[in-house]
C-alpha cells in the first residue's frame, strides 16, 4: 500500500506552512534522512527529511503552495514492488474530499435505511452567518433538520471538517437557523463588533483609497503571525510599565578597557551584551520574576533564558540565549552575533527562538530615546532600551554635572509580576549596569 507523506509540524505552534521547494521529483528513489523539500513556517525556512525509504510516486502539492495544513498529504511514497497504478487509494483522499465538497450529495458513509413513511429529501446545503457553505453529508443534514439542530454550531469530524452522521446523532438540539432576512439583520451588528478590534475590512479600506496610486503587498506567514500574536498579546495581557534612567559612564569606561584587552581575540563587546547579562543576573537576584504565564498557573524557571529581539526583513525574531547568567560576556557576545546573523537569513531552528522568560528590545542604535514594547507571551516582561545620550544630572554631592543616560521601559505582565516585584527587578538591572564589574563576580 503506498504511503502518504504528510505536511510536517516543524514547531509546536505550527498549524500550516508553505511548501517552498521540492528537492526531489516523481520517480526519485529516497532513503531515510534524505532531504525531500524546503518548508517555510511563519519564522523560518527548514529542510524536511524522509522518514522511510521508497520511490516518490506522486507529488500532491506543488512548489510555492501556501497555507498547507499540518498532517495533510503532500506526496505519495511507493515501496518496492508498488507502481504508480497503486497510488489510487493513497492519493485519492484529497481528490475525493474535494469532489465531495463540490458535489452536495456525495457522502463518506452508507445511508442508513430510512423508514418507508419518510421519503423526505435531504435539506439544501446550509450556510453559516457569513454566507459560507457548511459541508455536511445528506444524512447528517436530514437528521439535523429533524432534531432542529443548527449545523453552524456542530463541529465536523469527517474529511476537511465535513459534518457526518455521528456528529449530529448525539448533539443537543439547538434552535434552527433563523430566516435569511433575520439572520442578515442579526449578522450586521455582529460583523461591526467583530471588525472593531482589528479595524475595517480590506474591501472597506480599499474603497477609501479608490483612485489613489498604491501597491498592494501580500502578507507572508511571518507578518500574519506577528499581527495575530501581538494583537492577542495587547488585548489579553494586562500590561503595566516601569521606567528608569540609567547612568552609563562607568559601563562605557569599563567596556572600553575590556575591548582593548579582548582585541587580540577578535572580541568586541557591545552595550547590548552588557544589558543581556544585567537582565540575566537580575532574574537570578529576583527569582520570582524569572517566570512565565501558563494559562492556569505560573512556571518559575531556574536558569535565566533571555530572548533578544532581532529585526529582519518583513518582521522580527526573538532568539533565546539560554543560561545567560552562567555565560561570560564574550561568550554571550559571540552567541548573539551568530543567532542574529542566522535570524536575518531565516535559518534558526524552532528551539533557538522559543522559550525564555524575559526579552530585550533595543532601538537605541536608531536614535530612539524611549518606547513601550509589547510583551511576547508567555514571557513575563520585556525590557525596551533607548539610546544613551549626554544629559545634565545632579551628582551625589548636589552639583550639576553631565552624564551619559539611557532610558529603559520595562513592560510587565501583571498576572505574573506585581508592581513592587517588577520595581525590584528593574532596580537590580540598573544596579548591574551602573556597577558593571559586579556582573563578573
């Protein structure tokens, strides 16, 4: 029996991806571990390896196909002695499902014998509140009509979400769908309410700019994911913000001396390396903040795993520096440079950008004085870092002097960290940066 090759889940959160490029063609012989295709997720393009050996009998999904669901068939593998004529059973599933979707009377189940007195035809294919067709077998539609079920409220277990007999037999009766006129009237305010959080629809916006010259840019998987997750984060995470100014003069002086000593090794530490180390150490000093939100509980981590925002074309990655509190500044610097370079090439593996408890987002190199960042769930917070600028400050002796000052804003998830605890963490970060030698102790 031919074996279906399924769209792989290349990360725990992956639901669909783009089949960017096939590395094999029909008729090629493959062994376990051979590269089959390049799969583009929302974050990276990754190579997909064969698990079994055999011959590529049929490719079901072409290069460049977007929105391929995880675990859906993408190709058929033939074992020794099998031929293309044997593919029917394995490769017909998608075609059969498509055919069933196109033909209302097609069904995956044998019709149960109906009572002689009941020759009622199956109701017409129902539609949901948005006017989209609900796919259900004729028998399922008939049972739903008899029980007064609204099929829009029933989840299908058949192929491609098709509603079958078993889905409606034990379902609790619900009021049948309202008349089209009433449904449309009820849908209008619902549609307006649904549109409110995310703004007007694409069609509405396009009409606003009708007659103006513009270019329509299609969203890729990364941009869609960023939009969805940050919208969800801002709407569901109770943010609060803590701000501090940090005097950098001691750190800049210390950094200069270290870089001179490390020059022979080709190491050049950045201010960002010190910020990562300061946050990692602070999470050890205030361990209650080294935590993540896990729905109905908080997970408090022991190591300091710090995520760092890296801008890439069309979006951003947050690679994670694991055990950052245990690593030297030079080791953190080298690892950060490697992760950032591979992030820009979209070559990071999922385990390299997932996890962490806190993140750092530094826009100081762009001349930004300060800003408020959005917490990246399930993190407890994110440290937004501005540029260091010369400012007049009052010295310890009360005299006016000039110092290099950097403004930081810590965005915090109030479900995990309360205000006083967050202030304690930020104080530890400030102390580490204003007394940089202590980070080496």
